[in-house]
């Protein structure tokens, strides 16, 4: 099965209470692709970087079997740069700067060899660009999209047009509430379904994730991490683990979507254990399988009615 | 098995986006007792009310087999009264008034017939009074205590003395963080264990509940309610379902404590479906068992490694 990922590639500078890293690899499509690459390869990546994008980053992506035919390199431009600082409470962060650079005029061009792709994951980019991607490809089996409050506020009408084309929307708790103006997450999820996606996945960070389909509600716990070094990219790693598992198994039944949510949670839980994408430098598939099984035990109880 | 519940009884006035009720039954010991009464009876209640406490409330408690020998009735006093208004986002509420009345000088006197009690649940009252209860009784098998930010801020040293005497502390997410000054809930739970309780239960409202013991971490989902009419008392109904199940089964193994967390979640989920304690007027044990089983399905996934 083939998987196309479109989104940003970035050079990040990140401060957390546990340290600071400068000019490290970031971007939504990067986290999504690397996480998905544990399940299906090659991953077809479409994005844009500048001439300053390190050869080491290219090498890292290639080693994880990411196909870079769709990566545009603007030699005389600079890569999208983001700087952020997390508070002692890691749920709170300040964006220090956002320099879009070459990403500002990103036009996703899908190479001919990518036009027949079974699974598509649209990272958090302008909803107009998300649609432009879909216009260039043959109807895929499943389209997963991410978004963020920036587009909910700034391009709401465009976002709603894009939502009609998505099978799955992955978004976080506050975004789900904002997009629907509905504080109750179950009602918000159903309202989002009325906007298009038939599968809604709500990421709740330390509270796990919620899945709603027409026939199922599923609640996945969060992995009980005591040491979170860097939350950056966790949501994208979630999306990558989610769509990676689905592409690997080519099974979009509710039962398998539940497993995909747990694989998403698993990849996100590894992601935050180190800065940037560092945890994926030595993460093995076996570790992923072990943690997947730990997730089961986290919410398992003996439902005998009398003890 | 016997269960002693100590806490407030109140007359509440509650506004939510779905309506308003005036002068309805409230109070922590009330919710705890009523919820626990589905599992074990009679419940031994210790609390105080004024001469204005309606005979209908007495009758309702007696019908649920609550033993009122320990209920002090101050004929010429007024019952504790609380008024609150919930916002469109039910997670936000304003306290409109708190008239302590006879509750201000509440001195929990444990009747002789209650002094040998297997299980004790201390509702949210002054930590000094919680200790005074424990001083009057023979060592019970398990002591569960609740608290709130008011005592964490205002009587921190006294609260810490009380924590040393508790086996189980039930508290909500923000309280767990506040008591330990630790935003990570897993680390906060472990820090609370160092203060005394060997079992920590963190209520997370719409995100479910978290249980930590020396050997177990358990994550219970929330029941996916679309219509929450009145969140008042949900935390106390949780505590009542939790300790009620433990008292019924007389089993304090980790596995059974997990089930107790799910029964607590079950009773809390019913509680919020109507105003005040109204849902318990016709709730049957069979409905509780059905919902308990639904909780299992909510977080269940087939962990086959390939589909």
C-alpha cells in the first residue's frame, strides 16, 4: 500500500524546562512521515525546504525510507523556521517566532509517480493547499487531514470546503470545540461529522484520544509518561502512527481504526521522550509493539460483576 | 460489611444552561451515601442539618436505607446552603453564595453503634474534622478521603496531617497538581503517595479517571454523555460508587480497586443526567451493571498485532 504525506518541513528551536535545542529538524510532514515509516515504506513526501536544509536531515529521512521525489528544494531560499518555549506546565507554550520563508509560497506539486496513492495524510497546511493536493491525485482509499486553530479562525470557509473531502479529521480537543462552538466533545465530534469527515479523532494529550465513527466511540488512554522532554510534533507523530498502521494493514474497519488510534498514541508517546525527532533515531519496531500491548493493559479491567 | 460516610448535607440552588432548580437536596455526604447505597446498606451517615431540612429529604435518604442515627438536627439552625451557576462550558462554574449555617460549627460525633466500621469515606470537610472522625473509631479496613482546593490553600499543614491517615485519596486533576505543585499527573500522583495514601484516584471529569497504586496504573474512560444537565455532586457520586463497590465485595486488591474506579465513574455518569440527586430516584442496579459493561467496551480494542 502506498502513503502520501503533505505538510511542512521546518528547522526548529525549542526550549523546554529540560533543555534547549537549536536548529533541529521539525515540521508536520517530517513527524508524520517518520512515524508512519515504521509501518509502511517508502513514504511519498511532498513539501518544500530552502538551500539551508541540512544534508544530514535529507540523509535521516532517506534512511527511514522516505521518498523525496516530491520534496521541492528552493536553493536560494530559507527553510520554514519555528521557535517555541514550553512552560513548566508543558501544556502551555509560547511561540517565539514563525518565519515561513519558502513555506509562505508553497505550492504542493504531486509528482506523476505519486498520483495513484492509496492513503493520503494532509498535515496542517492552508486548507486551500490541502484541496489542491486532492485535486491532483486519483481518488485514494482514505484521506486523513489535520488542521489547527490558525485556519479555524483565519480561513474558516475554506477549511469547511476541505472538510467535505476528508474521510478522517485528526484534531486536538480545543480545536474540536472551536470549530463547532460546542464544549461537549461528543457533541462536537458529531457536529464535525456533519461537516464531512466520517471518522473524527480527537487528541487530548495527557488524557489520551477519542475516536468517533458512525457506529463506534472509543477512548484510548494516554501512556503514563513521567518525563516528557519535548511535546513538539506529538500530534503529527500520532497522525503518522495512525495512518501508517492503516496503510500497512489496508483495513479501514472500525476495529482496525481503534488499533490505529492506539498506534498513533504509541508513536506520540515515544516522540515526546526526546527533543525533536531524536527518539526515532534508535526506536525499534519491537519497542512499538511492546508499548502497544502496554496500552491495552492500561485500561483493562476484569468486568466480573462480583469479585 | 459496614460503611461510614461523613460530610456535608446541603440545600442547593443550581443554574445550568439547561434550567434552574431551587432549594434542592445537596451536600457531599448525601451524594456519597446515595451512590454507595446501591452496593451496601445500611450506610452510616454522620452530618448536620438545620430545622429547615425537609422531611421529604429525610424520607428520600431513609428509602435508600441510609442510617440517620448519626445525623445531627439543629432545630433552631439553618442547613448549609450553596448556590452555583454553570456556564455553557459546564467545566466552568461560579459560586453564587455559600452559607455555612449549622455546618460552620459541625462537630462530627460518631455514635457508639458506628465505632466499629469496616469502611470509611470522609467527604470534603475540614481536614481537622476528618481526623476527629478517625480518632473516634476503631481502625477500619480502608479509609477513603476527599478534599478540595479550599483546604489545600487554606489548611495545607492540617491537610497533610490528615493525608497520612488515609489509604485512598480521591481528588480532581487541578487539586492533584495544586497539592504537589507538579503539572505532570503521574508525577503528582506519586508525590501524593509520598504524603500518605497508598492509593490515588484522580477524577478528570470528561476525561475519565486515573488510578495509581504501588504496582498499577489504570486509566478509566469517561462515559460519552452528550447531555449533562447538572455536574453538581458528580465527584461525590464517584466516591460513593467507588467505596460502595469495595465495601460490597470486601476486596481491596488492585484488580478490584480498578473495578471500583469504573463503578465510581458509572455512578458519576448517572448523577449528571439530571439535576440534584433526581437521577437516583429511579436508577436501578441493573442500569448500573449495564453501564459498567459499556465502560469496558469504550476502551476495548483487539490487540492482534496484524489484522
